[in-house]
C-alpha cells in the first residue's frame, strides 16, 4: 500500500477493510514511516483532537512502554481526549500514572491471595468442561463466539466477584456496549455512543455496588470480599475504586480473552498442520499455542500515551510535551525485525517478546496469567472432546480501531 492511502483514524473505512489490507498498511508504515503522524477525525459527538503519532515498530512500542515517566497514561489510553472522570471510571489503573497507579495496583493485587488464585485455577478447569458441554448441546452450525468463547471469561470473572449466574448475560451485554466503539450491532444508529457507554458503565457499577455492600463486613472467599477488605498500611480501596476496577475487569478481562479464544479457532482452522501438531501432544504444545494465538490476535489493537516533556525521543523522532503517541500492538507483533516469518501461525516459535498483553513496564496486563490459563484449559478440553471442530466461513468482526474483536463465528464438528 502507498502511505498516502493509509488513514488509521478512519474507522468506517480503514478499520472495516479485510485483515490482509490492514496488515499490508502496517507493513508499509513499519518500512517507510514507523512513527507517522495522523490527524484525528471528529464525530457528531466528539470534536477532532490535535492528532497523534502512530508507533508501529516493536522496538518503539517497547521503548515507550518502559519509559512511563516520559510517555504517560493519565491523560487517557484511547486516542480521543475524554474527560478525566470518564477515563478513570472506564479505565481504572490503566488510565493512571504512578504513584496513583502503583497504589491502586498494589491494593488490587493484595486481593489475589494464594488461596483465591488456587481456587480460581480450579474454577477455570470446571468452567472449561461446562463450556465445552454447552457448545456440544448447541450443536454444529452454532455461533462459537456466543456459545463458547464469550461465555467462559464472563463466567470466570462473575464467579470470582460473586455475581450470581442470573446476571452473567447482563454483564456480557454491558461490556459489549462499553467496548463497541459505536458498532451498530451494540449501539443503534442515532444513539449517542458516549451516553451508551456511560449508561452501561453505570449499570455495572450499580451491580458491583450491591455485591460489595453484601460482602462488606461478612465472611466470604470471593474477590469482592477480598477487595472490600484489602488494606495496606491503613489504606483501603474506596467504593468508587472498586466500581471502576470491576468495570475494567469486566471489559479487559472478558473481551481480550474472549477474542483470543475466538481468533484461535480461525487460526487452527486455517493452519491444519499446526492443529495436527498441537493435538499430537497437547501438554507439550499448548503453552506455545496460547502465546501464538495471543500474538496473532493482539486483542487490544492500541493504547495511547501522552508525552510529558519537550525533547522526549524515540529513534530519530523528537516529541513535544502533550504530543499523543499510539502504540499499535498488532503491528509490533508482526515486525520482522523481531519475529521470523511473522505472518505465519507457528506454535513452536519463540514468543518471549510478543506484546499481546501490552508492552513491558508498569502497565503490563495484570490478568495475563489468568487469560493464559483460560485459553490453555479451554482448548485442551475442546480438542480432546471435539477434535475435528473447525470454523466455517469468515468471522463477523467488530467495527473498531481499539479492540480486534469478533462478534460471531460459525463452527462445526
């Protein structure tokens, strides 16, 4: 592709193109202009911002991630400038810098006790078996996303937090709205997307408020009980911080794992020799398969950082204070300077440096271990019980420049 043809700000145009077109565009950017400036496009509901620099090479994304003092998150991790209250409510610690980020992450981490983590691992095993049984009952020709991939992470998160099963579908629906970026399947044409996001966030906050109220002062082994009672040097999480973290957990923990699982079936279907290798020894090859699925899927397309001082530099590019830089993780995960034959799906490759869980530094994904566990256990169960399962046709993709989402995928076995 020609540089002049590429507009990463065009959601209706560029981000609805076939994956091959998008990958060709990012290959051109990495080769010819790896830190390219793009203007921002306004919408009916949001004014155009000042523009941003797109980081498309692995080395630049890693460098920006490690220098959190120069490339900060507190002004927001989405490209548009949104009110600080909006950023903090929907992004929690993702949209914070130290020392606030370190404080909140430390308090939240205190809730993940060894006992709770062990129980979570056991819950994942049981939930994976239930999920595969649920898929079998749906029958060939069903939607793999809604019958399987989306159901497992929602169940795990809700069970962790003590959300009753009657509310699981509600949580799923609300997170679809929050991360839809206005996709018309989830936010009808003519409805203000920002109002829809706020409404869905408020609904989730109300739900966890009720659960936290019941947990406060009572015995229990849910994550909500742990968060309500977590304390370090007399410091505790506020009600608003618990609400915000729950919204983040539902969105980040649900959508990213869901989309990795969904894309995994398409990759294994398109690469039968890799599927055959995986099935030849699930215990040996599954860890590598999980990392390759996440690298290929790169479920979060980008996060933004904001430059904190004049003269900050990446390579030959010098930035000014307030400049936006946007880290495109999927592009970095296809950088041939780091990955041999990067477009190939190879479960035996060395994926030590992939950035599917974000770059290194303080914002590396807090839930990476749990996500890996869910993908691993589900695919072991799936390929053991239904070894010939495969995707049918092309996936129905989410219209988004932020989440590499899949809405629907027909499967058969």
